[in-house]
C-alpha cells in the first residue's frame, strides 16, 4: 500500500491539482455543458447538491444560480448566486420555505444522485428535477467503471458492504481518512453508484451522454434541453 506522502501525491496527480487528470475531465465537462446549453447566460439555474465555491470557479456564468445543498451550500456575496440549505429530494418544499424560486430554466446536478440514500430517494430526486425545470443536466459516476471514483480504489463498489467499510477505513487515496470504523461504514453506505439502466429509468426521455476514459464509460449524464 502507498505511503501517506506517496498517496497524497498520486491523488493530486489524478484528481486534486489544477493540472490533474480529473481537472482536465472537469474542464471538458464544462465545455460540453456550454455546447449543450448555449443560452446559459440568460438562464435561471438550480444546482442540486453543488456549492457556491464551485460556481465561483466555474468558467460559465448563468444569469442566476440557486445552490441547494443538504450540508454546506457555501457562502457568497455575488448577487447572481444564492445558497440554500436543505434536502434536494424535497427541493420544491425547501425552496418555497426559503423564499426561493420554485421554477427554473435548468436543473444542474453533478455527482449527487449516488449519495441520496437508495432507490426511493433517487426516484424522489428525479421527480424534483423533472418538476422544477424543462431542462436538466444530471451527472453521476458510472458504477461499472473499474475504479470507484470517491476512493480511487479499483473494484471497491463491487465488494460487500462490510468489506467496503474495512477498505475505506484504511485506503490511502481517499480524499480524507475517516476517524472511526463507524464513520467509514457510514461513508460507504451513503455512496451507492448506479449505472445506465438506473439512469434510463429515472430519466426516460433524456439524452444519455457517456463520458469515456480509456474507451470505458466513466460517467453518465442525463440531459434534457
């Protein structure tokens, strides 16, 4: 197993540094996003599961963005950007209670649907996406890509739950090491990757874009425009 220093360096090269493989992939994703929604600068956008920090760094600027996040939507002084704390699976209710709009031009969501807690919650999230805007972009890592993207661990998503927790507790390429075994168990319980069949079921009338790496589908994006 890699040393802590070596693992940190490897993770930087793969996903964390501005010149990493992950950073280049994110830049390509933004390019695709702009191509698919050329009138983005005129749109009111709802970001489910994002952060204000991500929009501060983004190379695109919608007319207005509301960021809804269960734990840390972030802070901002930008007049076009508004954070709201709450559950994306009940987005309309949360937004109404916060005095935020409940109708948008576009719903945007990156790497959220695999974290909401099982099929019923994923179906609820999809229902909110469909109800809140006529257009959407919903991205998720592909379960069947050989490397689990949150831990950068080959095949982790295919192990039984207990084995996943044991690996997650010690795997050196994770973004942060859990403090306890219970924390590791909770982290893997809250990460349930899905594949093409599930995305087709949740977004049956959407285009399904495949982000590929080495010829394999790394991520799936449901798009309505």
